């Protein structure tokens, strides 16, 4: 059985999902791939993991780096899981490029090169937004691209973390 709960953030309503013990999803309502890890049957319930997640988000949205992580359950392909593990290493207030992640992936797999686009696909399908910090990944040129919750939300999340925005930009739509 899966469970959900909700959180009202300064950037909009967020939905949590859990298997009962671990967090399996965290999405801004309406974002791309919303509820991607939910089964057809679920119920709304208060759970300890949701209380921990809400506490984590309260700290985060107050402009501080939470010093704990709620229990997470990330399950996908080995490629996606490896990318998401790298995302968890990006420090609060720092950024990494898709190319840097691709380079780390290539090294760990013993191959010469890895596609930054394939890394971008895995980053974009991250089911636990904010806590698994896909918003900290930017284009090689500093562009704020590829956030399932929207580039405007990505920019605001980075500002919450006091990231130096002077080298980053939002690409113009075509």
C-alpha cells in the first residue's frame, strides 16, 4: 500500500508519497511526472516519514541546510539510481553540471564518455524533488534548464540556498 500527504510550501503545494516507512515521492503539484511512483491504490495518512519530510522542508524553506535526510526509497533502472545517488552528493548551496555528472558516470562505469542528455533524462525523472537535489544541476553554460517543476521554481530553490546566481541564466524560449 502507498500513502500520500501534502505540504504547503512558499512555492506551492507539494505532495509526498511513501511505502509506509520511506519517502518514495515528493512533487510540486502539477509538475511533470507528478505521482510517478504512486500505485493506483493509495490513501492519505499521517506517517512518521511525512512528519520528518515536513520538518526537513520547514528547515530548508527557512533558508537553512537540514542536517538530516528522511528515509528515502529510490527505485528505477541502475542508471537512474546511480545518477540520483550522485545528486545526493551535491552540497547545499552548490551546483553541478549535467556534463560533470556524465563524466562521473563514465568513470564509475569504466567507459570513455557518457551522454549528458541521458543524464538529463535521469535527473528529470527524479521522483523526490528538493531532497534529492535535481534543482542543483545546470547546463554547462550555466543555463537553468530541465526542471520538472519548472525553471522558475528551480531558480527560486537555488535562491533559497543562496547560490551565486550571477553566472546562471534562464534560456530564452524559442
